């Protein structure tokens, strides 16, 4: 196994939890549409929004138009909910990030996300303290799995692909990282990560058992949501 000197984390679904069905249902209700229709419209042009090629106003207008929502100001009504969707940070992963950093490993975030969310993360006190580099898609006009976005993360860390491990919850982004020469592993959940013994296999500090406490957050509802679609 190659010697890893840096670990690169996706944001949505890795550093933070996926939105709850309750949160998505609330947004759909505000838009006056079904959850299924909101799901479809939310993701239809999301990569363009994440790449910074659509303004928040243009993106949310398109979401509203795709579902025939009566909202006159979709950006104002739904934009803040989008930030709330990705606001439940996973303290267990962040504790491991801190552990890695304290042990001399470089750490970074590589994520597809739009400007409002990126600016909110940059403004969140203490959140970025233990990350050495950030690759946010909207700042580059690039999105995963484009080859160049992985190169940006490696250049920012000053390591070669063979020395960096990338964790993401979407298979296509893992495939993109592997094609760009990184070590990469799918991250389905914290529990799956622990069970895989991934840290030990890559020679990384192993998270203490105390990191394994069950997460807390808003209660879930029985609203059906396409979970795969919400893997950011």
C-alpha cells in the first residue's frame, strides 16, 4: 500500500450529513410541489450552479419553472434552506480530521458546491481550522469528476496523486479521482468507514472508539426521498 501524506474529503455526505427527508419535504411544501418533483428540479441544473455558471437567482428560478412552482421569489424563499440542508456537520469525521492534522497529515476539502454554501462554510467559526486547502467548485468553474479539479486539490496540498487519499460518497467522483491518479475510496457512512478498517490499511491514525457515538440531528419523517440523488 502506498504511503499517504494527505487526506481529501468531500463535503456533502462525508463531512456533513445528507439532508433529512423532513428538510426536503419542507422545501417542497414551500415551493408548493411534491417531493419527487422538487428532487428532480433541484438536481436538473445543479452542476451548472455548483460550477458557478448559474447565479443563485437564475438557478432557483429554473427550479421553480421546472416544477411550475408559484413562488415569485424562489431564490429568497428556498436559498436559505439549501444552506440548512448541508448544515449538520458530522463531529466524528471532523474529530478525525483534527487527529490527522495533529499527526502531521495534510487535509483538504474537495467539493461540488455553489457560492452561497461555500461562503457560508468559509464564514462558519472554526470549521476550516484543521484543513490545509480548499477546492470549491464554484471558485474554479469546474466540477467533479473533471480531471482538473482533482489536480487543483493536489497542487494546493503540494502532493502527488499517489500520496493522497480521497473520500467521497458518489462512485463517479471516486472514478474521477482514480483516473486523476489519486488513491480513492467510497465513503457510504461513518459506520461503514470504521468497519472497512480503511485508516489502518492506509497507515493513517485510527479514530478512537469514542468517535463512534451515534449522530444526533432533527428527527426523520417517513417522506420518501431518492437518497442516491442527494449524495452531493
